[in-house]
């Protein structure tokens, strides 16, 4: 309901006030009787007068959203200077003047031309003045006034969101805060109850409630379970006017989700599970899956499985699949049907993240019985050991049994077994095995020094089922026997000085042996019995597998004996004793006073025979000169040139013959006769090649005569074929040229040779139009008839 308020007119009246102030400083304000002069009085006697205000008006108020058919009356402006004779004119300026607000310039009445909205603008500031129509002079100073827009309840509350999303843990207590919703009203909160909002719940009871003033949504029921219901939709209403009748309202929807807590223990759907496995299953093989159901989700449903007890707790294991929350039972130890056929397990499933708040609901774990039966399978033979090590002397005879492997069928049937050697591990077939009892024997001689170890593989196979087989490694160590004699560690060649003294050490020698006795090597050295008492040298055993060679006399002469060969006997102490003879080469050399060798070669012997250094140099120079002469003779002989096969000027190889004769042109008809080319008989006889000496005399082949009017192209092709097949033809790098123009050209001939054969006279005047290049032809053929005749 809208109400229009009329504005009363207030008239400014003139009032005279005299104010007496204190003596210091003394100031007096007086108003004159006419009210238009403001008088300011001080001690000096000066007086200030103020004019009386002639406006009659008050502050204006206007209701928003006016819906009337005519303009809304706002108020009236009037001055006491207006005598009603129409001499004054009222003018309005400011906010909305002329568009929103219009004034009657004669009466001063103000009207609102449009419907106003307080929410867009709540007040307008305008200025008014009155002027004389004739002179345009202001009769009153411009004055400012305000038009205020009074609010009405025309806006409903609006929520900040059209839809809210919230969550609250399940099993929460009553009054647990969920979410706060907020609605705003665009009406004036300072004027009435138009903007006073009250919240209420339209949908969602009795599970939730809302605070009417704050808009906070809370739980209203205790122990709400997510497993029973997870999603709730709550509708909240916001109503203005304090929720009274007639107020405007708005609604919003709140989607509330109950989040999970760990309030449910895991439970097996059955108390007993049955699984089976063949006894041949490998370790870690999964036998089956079991799962304890948990109504919770996420980490609240995380379950860990374990084997609590049972007679198979050491034979099986259980692991948890993190993705499916299942327990996987696997084989922990090898199964054996002949040993045990059935196992029982007690499996436990427990939550990994229990919530202490819900311990009163019971233990958060469950157990189930798992039975595993073992199935019998046909197993391969089993050896008594995982590997075999056999030792044998290297001198063992062929056929000697060196060891035995034993395998048996683990099945109850106890099938017979045969043995064999994997020949990929014994390519030389040194060993063999008895297929019935597994005895290994030698087939070829052994040599420890060549191969100290032999690694072979023995295969055991069931006779009734050859597919069932197993293999085992057998390591055969060859034991050493003393079958190699010791020998010098290297070839020894030493020297002795001519001025050596008796008892002087010449060389220390050592020995090696391919055998490896258990107690280590022990070598002995001595001279061979034939040289037991050697006049020049002696052997002294150092008892450390080495021996020293010593001189037995003073002084040695190269001219008498330049080299001594000393045989030394070396033997070991193993059984049977092995020995060998090593020869030591000792050369006699010239040494200085300190025993350093100076010369042991033949030059020193020649010098001692009487040849001087100058004689040796002369012999060397003669040898060098002879070598130089031989080299020069060979070089001169290489520089001789061979005469060419053909030195004649007629040699056609790589010769260019130039003819500088120029033809006589078109008028010279004797320069070349094409008839020769067309007449086969005019061709020259084939000639023998002059650049090679023929091995046999070929009979000159005459070509078959051609008919007179043969085509030139065919003629050229035949000549080309004859040239290719002719063994007396020039070399392959020769060039044979055959000129052939062709026939039946689409272009007419420009020659005048055939002009006489044509009927009638021809007009050659067009040659003059072809330009200066054809001027000669135009002169020749473009003349008068006398010229043609």
C-alpha cells in the first residue's frame, strides 16, 4: 500500500534578535525590521545586516515503485517574492532534473516523471532558483534541497549460492554443525522489517535443523549411519519481514553427505574355506583368495590378513591384496603328498585403522578356517644329494668305477630308474655310467695337467614315464700323481770371464714341475754321472729348489774353448721319483777387472787372429762399392725403352688426320657423290688391320650385293652389323660414321632443284616480306619472267 504525503508550506518570517556578548571582545548581531539585512555590531560601532530568506519549502519524501497512471506529485517551491502575477520563473537543476523530476516553472510544483527504485538510488540532491522573466535576474539565491526515496518491501531475500554442498561424519551427535547458509535482502535495513531475514527448513527434517537467525545447519538425530543412508537433500527458506505473514522469501538446496568412519568390523561371509594344490606346485604359488567384507570404505575398510594358528601355519603364507582387500594364500614350503595330504589353517582379518571411539561396538576382526588338500602327482626322481663330488687319481685305468649316484621315485609306485650322462657336459666321452645302478666309471685316460676338474651332469629318468626326469651335477676332481719330471724353469745361457777365479758363481738355476704334490715341490740338482767330476765347473744345490753353477779352475781361454755345455741332472722327491737332464750353455767372454763382460762375439776372435781394424774397414768398403754397381746396372737396364709395334705414319691408332679443304657450297656438285653411298659395289675392299699382326690370314669377305634402290637407314644398319662381326675391323675405340637424313619429312624442301618438275609458275614475291635475311633469295626468285627464262 502506498501513501502520498502532502507537503506543508513553511514561511520564513523575519525575526529580530539582539544578542549582547561579554565585554571583551564585544560583538553584537542584530536583525533589522525588514528582515533582509544582516547587521554585525562591534565596539567600533559597525553593524552587519542579513537578509531574510524568502523560500517557503521543506525536505521532500517520495515512495519508490509508484504504479499510478499519472505522475507522482513530489511538492511545491514558493517564494514570498512571487506575487502571482507570473513575473517569476522557477528553475530546477541537479540529480534527475528534467528527466526524473520536472517542475512547473510558473507554480513551482514538482512531479516525478518515472518510477523510482530505492535500491538503485536512495536520495537525489537538487537545486532551485527563482528568476525574473523580464530581466532574467535571480530574485532569490539558488538553494539546495533533497528528495529522499522511502523503501517498500519489493525485494525477496537471495542466497549467495543456488546450491550448497556439505558433509558431516556419520554417527555425529545432535547439534553438530554442518554448514552455514547466508541470504541477503536488497531492501533498506534501517527502515522497517523489509530486510530482516529469518531462516527455516522446508525439507530435511527430522535429520537436520537450521538456526533461524544465523542460518547454521545442524544435525538433529543421533547416530546417523552412512551404511543406511549416505545422501541427504535439505531445502532452506529465507523470509524477510522477520518471517511475518506477507514477507518475501527465497530458498536454496543443501546436499549433505555423511562421510565414513570406522564403525564396522570386517566379517567373513563363511566360516570355512576349501582349497587344493598339487604337490608339485612351486613355492609362492597362490592357492586361492578369501575376503572379509567391511561395510566401511577407504582406509576404514583396509584389512590385514594373517594366519593365527593351525597345523599348516609353517607350510603356507597369506598376503593382502591392497587393491581388492583380499587375502591370498600362497605356498611357503614344498608340499609332499606322501608326507601329508591335508592341512588346516586359522586365518584372521583385522582392520588396520581402528577408531577407539567405537571399540565398544566389539572387536574389529574376524577369523575363518581354511583347509588345504594336497593332490598327488607323478614326480620326477629325486637324488640323494643336491650335488656330488668325486675324486680319482689321474693314473686310474679305463673301466675303473670312481663313484655312484643314487636317485629314487618319490611316488608310492616307486618306478624303476635308469641313469645317463648328459653328453653336452662330456663331449670327449671320458666318463660313462651304469644305467641300472648309477655307477660312474672311466672310459678314457685322465690327465690332471690338462684338465684338473670335470663337471658332468647325470640324468635320472623313470623307465615307465620317460618324461619324468631330473638331473644332478657331478664334480670330478683329478688327483695328481708324479708322472712329470722337473725341468729348467727356462733356457739358461750364461758366460764366464776369461780371468775368472776358481769357486766363482757363474749362474743360479731353478726348476719347475707340472705335477702338484700335496707337500709341495722339492728339487735336487747335480751333475750327470758321466761328468760327476767336471774339470771346469761344479753344481752346488742350494736346498731351496735352486742350484749355483761355480767355476773349478782359474782362467779360461776363448781361443781353446769358446762355449761349454754343462749337463745338470734334476730330480724330485715324490713317488715315483722323476728326473730329467737340463743343459746349461756357458760362453767364455772377455771381461774387465770388475767382471763386466766386454766381448764374446767372432770379431774379437778375428782381432786375436791378427786382422787389423784398417783391413776390416777396407773389406767393408769393397763390399759397399760392389753393391752400388749392381744397383746402378739394374737401374740403367730398367730405363731402356721397347720399340713400338708400329712406327709407320699410317698407324691409325690415336692419329688425327686434318683436312682443311672447304667445300664449294651448293653449286659444287663434284665435291661429293652420294651415289657412292647408295652403290654397294663402290665401297672399298675390306683391308687388313695394320695395327696388329694377325695370327692367321683371314679370307677377305665380300659383302653380298644390295639392290639398287635400298633404303639408306637399312643400308647403315647392315654395315654396322658387318662392322661389329668383322674380326679385321678397326679397334673398338674407333668411330664409324654413317650419314642418314631420313625420309618422308613433314617439312617441304626449300631447294630449287625440284622447281622444274612442278607445273605452272610459282610466285616468290612473299620472300621479300621475310626480312633482310631472305633478300638474296628474293632477288633470285622474285624477278620478272625474263629472269626466270
